[in-house]
C-alpha cells in the first residue's frame, strides 16, 4: 500500500513537472510571438526575423533592406494582427499562420514552422505572402 502511494506521488510529480515545462514553453513562445508581432506591426521585419531565427544572422544593412521592402509594400500602418491558424504536428513540430492588416484592407500573411526539442524551441522556416489561400491550405 505504501509502495503504491509512493508510485502515485512520483507519477503525479513527474506529470506536474512535464505540464509545467510545457506551460513554460508555451508562455515563452507566446511572449516571443507578442514581441515578434510588435516588430512586424512597426515594420521592423528584419529585426523580427533576426529575433526568431538566431541561426540566421542578418547584417544591419540586410535588416534595413527588409524593413524598407516591407514599408514599400505596405505604406499604410498595420492596424491589427492575429494568429489565423495554429496546429501541432508530430515529433514536436508546429505550424502557425499569422496575419497583419492595414485599415485599407491590405494583408500580410506569415507562415512559421517551429520545432520543439526538450526545452528548446526553434523557428526552422518562415515564409510570407499577400495571398490568404497560399498558407491556409496547409492546415
């Protein structure tokens, strides 16, 4: 009886630790996504990509070029953003479709593929388009 009690407590502690780790990863991801969204809304796409893909090192001039291209493509300010779709895949992979829009009805869509290994999350793929159907069909 005592042995079963210890096993139950051990199982409960292990489950709690796993749930806590998953919660922390999701909280960390949500915080990073909020900062990423803020950067995109401010048309700082170079800095946003640099932040979410640390293995992709952009020079200051490349960041400036990305930012200028985004500002040229979307001259009006973005007034909103949302996660359009989010889906957990197998093996720690996840795909996200994000949207940003202007008051004039211009839309930018971003597609992210994220991989989680243990306590590490890494964005392994980023694409963008102005065509809704290009990314939504992947879900």
